[in-house]
């Protein structure tokens, strides 16, 4: 909602005011004159009226100030179509008023305009077709035939013309956005639209026999569906509008698979197909955007949950880290007191050099501990990087060592001698290692077996040469049910102080990186967790060659 409001406030700024009026006027006039070529003989009403969709979209996008432009454009268009001044004025008033009502309703209903949700699509269809088109169609029919027996038929035909104008043209004008596409992406968009236009023109020309052209008319559907699944909704809306322009124009010129029974019946049959095309394409585009938004929310939720897990891990390691930082602080104090005593005895600069150097080195050591801790608690970059897996594993184990020393548990780190490059998020992998190692530490410490107070962390390349294996093994009592998938479910834990999130977060991160995790028991030891990640040999060779 906020993004839509920002986009609309930008479009309504002074820099866009004149552009909005000019675009509204030009597009309205052009489409109105184009649609005037396709009318019923009796009553004389258009078969399609895109101007209604243009007016609704323009007032919603550029503000109510564009209403005057819509009125003037409608007046000029109807005068150019040989309406008397009074009738043209009434037509213009009805068209502008119905568009204002529709835009007001869309704003009240929270319409965003980007068509990124099915709800947005329902609002546009309900308001545009059910309100704006109905009011505009009734006003137009009343002016065209008056209170005559043909009024009901005229209202139906005018509503249908306005409804198709809204359905086929309004989606593009309300959803069009400034996109920061790369050149290749813009080329793909242009190519897709040209391909859709080319296929439609081929089908709706007289180049193909009617028996083949009619079933081939449905070939446009998969093309528009493909565009909807690959690009933002406004591109799908553009493809639908391009198809509609070509199909309607060719059919009105007595060409194509629907040119069989005269302009009126032909275009009415075509309207049914184009309406289905619009519904299909726009619904697919909205569903795609909803899926992308859901995936983005899931990723954000995972990172938020992972950070909560890191905070929980740090709280468990707080005693060890405090002890680790206290040692260099005590050493700094001791060296400073020594230097102070030397100064009181009148020592020269050479005698003071050693304690001062030790103060600097010890302070750097404490600073490094704090740096590692702050880095681990950071929000983190959500983008994957090509890294040597040994690096995040080593950093995570370095973070854990103070707590291992405090509890007198041995941490064995066996890193692969060669570079093992994987494409992962480094901070996420640190999170995985910390979670697994912390669980192993708790298991070993709770077991109380003095002979097996160790945890092993090992990285290696699998024999198949395609995967890297990160293994965490401990000397604890092992897993009661190593094959039970409930181990990785959230909020399930066997530790009194545990949150039950460590293994769940670890699996989510690993699977997001294209890997897998499995839990077993190591013969003669305790639990064993293996993480398999795809090896990137090309990345290792490139990095290695650059060193």
C-alpha cells in the first residue's frame, strides 16, 4: 500500500502534471477515433470503446485534476464523430463522471494499481466493469437513442463496449511502472511483445485458411501466458492490449477466423475470446507476483529467525566470551601497571617498549573477539557468495572455542587441505555450524563422560567429486531416533534451556543453498550430522589462479 501511494504521489508531482494531461488527451483521442470505425448500424453505438478504460486509468493515476482533460478530449472526439454539441457535451460529462466515480471507488477500496495480487485484479474488474462501464454505457445509450424501445439493447451494447475498453486497455495504463531493467531484459520484453503481435497478425490476416485460423487463434493464449509468467503484470497487460488492437482491427476489416457473419456478430464473438485472454493472462501475472512476494517474505522470515537463533546462541556462549574477554583485559591492566612502575623508577623508552607492545597486542586480541561476536550478530547479506567453506566453518568454530575451554571440552577442527568452494551465504553457514556445534557441546557436557568430552568438525570432498561434506560429530550419548524427521521440526528439543529452533534453522538454511542435511549416530561415539553442498570446482580454480 505504501509503495503504491509513493508511486502515485510521484506521478502527481508538478513534473508529471503536464505530461499526464498530454498523454491522457492524446491517447483518449487516438483510441476514440480508432474505435469509432467499428459501430453497429442500429443502434449506432461502438462495438468497443477503449476511451472509458483510458479515462478511468488516467484519473486514478494522475489525480482528479485530469477530469477536465478527459472531458475536453471526450467532447472533441464526439464532435469529430459528427455529434451535435449538446449530445457531445452530455457524452463527455457522462464519460468523465463515470471515470471519476470509478477512480474514487478504487482509492476507497485500497487499489494499488500494480496488479500484483488477485485482489487488485478483482477491484479493477469489479469497479471498472461493474460501475464505470455501466454508468458510462447507460449515459451513452440514453444520449444515443433516448427513451425509445431500443434503450435496453443500446444500454447492453454500450456497456459491453465500455466493459471491453476497461478490460483490455485499463490494466496497462494503471499498472505501467518505471522498471530498472537491464538492456537484455528490455530486449526480451520488446521481443515478446513483437512476437505476440506478429503471431496475432499472422492468424487474423487472410494468409491462413479459415478452417486452420480458428483453432490457431488460441495459439495466442500460451504466448500471453508465457509473458505473464516471465515478466511483471504491466508487460502481460501490454501483450493483451497489443493482441486486442490487432485482432479487433483485422476482424472489423473482415479478416481472420471471426470474420464470418458481419462486423457486429464477429466482434461480439471476438470479445468473448479476448475477455478470456485478459482474465487468463492477468490472473497468471497476479499469481506469479503473489508467489514471488510470498517467497520474499519466507526468505525474510528465515533471516529474522536465523538472527534470533544467533542471539540465542550468543546468550548461551556469553559466559565463555566474557571469560575470554576478561583475560586480555586483565593482561592489559597488568602490563599497564608494570609500565607505570617502570616510569616511577625513571626507566628509559627502551624498557617501556615491551610492556607497551604487549598492551597493544592484547588489546587487539580482545578487539578481535568483539569483532567476531558483532559480525555473527549482524543482520547479514542475503546474497550468496562463492566462498571456501573452510573459512566460515573456521570462523564459527573460533567463535565457539571460548565456551569449549570454559567447559573443558575439546573442539577438533579438521579442514580439507584443498579449497572447497561452494556458493552460499557465509553468515548463514556460520549460523549452521554454530547451531550444530552448540548442540553437540550441550550433549557432551550433559553426558558427563570424561573419556569422550570432544566435538569434531570436519570438511571434505565427497568421493563423487560433486559435493562437499561438512560433518559434526560428538562424543555424547547419541540420538535416540536418528532417522526421525521430527528432529528438524521447530520448537522440538530435548534440552531444558533449548528453544527447539537450532536444527530447524540449520535445515532451512542448508536447503535454501541447494544442499541437504542428515542425522545419524557415529559408531563408538555420539550423534553425527552431515551437510552436503554442491562443490563449485570452477570457482575454486578461478580463485586459485588469481592468487
